[in-house]
C-alpha cells in the first residue's frame, strides 16, 4: 500500500465532484513534493480512498481509465490533454523536460522566460489563439507549486515579489485569471 496524504483527499472532497481529472492531479502533485510528479500507485489509492468516503463518489475505474488514457511517454510538451510519465513510475501534468529545467525553481521570471523562449507552444495552448505572452496568475501559481515543490503561499509570494520589483506585470483587470507577463515584454503586449 502506497502512502497518500489525507489533506489532499479533503481538498478534493471540499471542492466537489465537478473537479476535472487535471485539477485532481494538480492537488495530488502538490501533496507529493518529495520528487517530481506523483506515484501512479498513489493516484490509484487516492481514487479508492475518495470513493470510500460517504460524502464523495468517484467512478474509480473511469477516473483511472482517463488518467491512463491520457498518459504519454513524451519528455516535452504535447498538449493540455495529456499527462506525462516520469521516472520511477510517477506521473505529472508537466513533462519531464520541464521538471528537469524548472524543478525546485520559484522565480516566476524564470518560468515566463522558459515559456516564451523554450516552450511557446504551451502559451499557445493556454491562450487558445489570444495574446500568447502571458500566463494566467492562478495557473502560474499552481505551476510554481508543483514544479517548484512549494506551498501556495510561497508560490504567490514569489509572484508578488517579482511584481513589486518590476520584473513582471499583471493585467490591470484584477481578475484572478489575469495574465502575468514579463515586464520586458510589455511593449509586445501592447501591439
């Protein structure tokens, strides 16, 4: 039996049964910060544990079928419809190349430069044809949590510090999904 974190189960149960498979995997990854990704055996145990709760129902086989059906061995970004196999029978919503490049990193400037210069296809997937230089703030926060292996407060604090220092900018619309982008790209954003 693999070890799971009951706090992760509580978060998912609190959010409700409408959570997507990707959102659930994000939660699992946040609670397994010892290494990149989450053990596939832990994902299976989480599913069984959630289904055993009287206040939550999960189609365990359907959920696990979705996870397995979306797995790819690709080491670079494919698209938002896939999960990535990592070393040690672990899986992640992010590819191995990203874990290698950004693992343990909390500086949002590094993330934004990486996506601008190395993985712009991810920005294209996020923006769905919109202005492709920013990342929604909540998405960047979760990414720093998972790849940087830190808690939400530390990830949000890193974004706030970079913003205060003038290295990054946020759309002024105060929306929680407002895009965060590099200050050095501000001119491009206005075009």
